[in-house]
């Protein structure tokens, strides 16, 4: 089944390229929410978000009200913030498939080689670069990874950082 996207008619070429790029990249680890049976979807953290978006993958409405574009003055860069609602179904970053439903939020900066890109289907023109920013710590916490550890108490030379801080304070 194809990933469910809202009508692409109102999207800019950059927005379309980003949504297709995100879908291709994350789909191998996260199945789109709409592909689950409705009985499985009861655990979704934000069911109202799916109803608001009307789709699995969309522009973030808080950043792009009414599909607003965030384009550089010269037209060579576009910022696209997106939300992807999905089910964690395959090992991701060393974490075994959790079976949990997640909300993945990200922003992609598109760098176009031409300031006026023409649409060429779902694939971006040659030379287009994507800079992807995702809060992976949020995704990992949603699939059950809890950060643990303790503060580093020694520096690389083995001296106590507590004593070193105290020593520096007395010098000033």
C-alpha cells in the first residue's frame, strides 16, 4: 500500500521532494499509521493529530499554516517541517522493533542547484541536497529507550573533576 499523503496539488516542489524523501527513508523502519488495522491504533499517543493532519505524513501545521512556504530570498533554499505518524516495525539504531506507534517530527532544509526548480515527479533534480534534522532522542524515548548514565567524574587524565572545579574556583 502506498503512503497516504494529502493532496499534493497545493505543495511546492520542495515540499513534495521532502515528503517523498522522508517516506522513502523512514518506511523501512516505521510503517505508516494508516496501514495498521484500526484495532491496533488505539495506543496512538495523539489520535487527534492524525485527525487534524488527515494523513500519515504531512507538513507540520504549526510551522506551515495553510501550506505556507519558507523559502530563502534567492529561492535556492527551502525549509520544510514535517510530521510522520508510524508504527516501529524493524530494528532501528540498534533497538529491536518495539511495536509502538510514534510521532516523528523533523525539519529538512532543501538546497536547490537552480533557484526555480521545475517539478520532475517525486524525485528531486540532480544536485539537490537535503539537510535533515530529526529529534532522534524523542523517537528513541517513544520506542522505549531510556537514557541512563552518570555524570563524568574524572577528566581524561584521571583527575577528579570535582577537585579540579574547586581548585579553579579558589584561583579566581
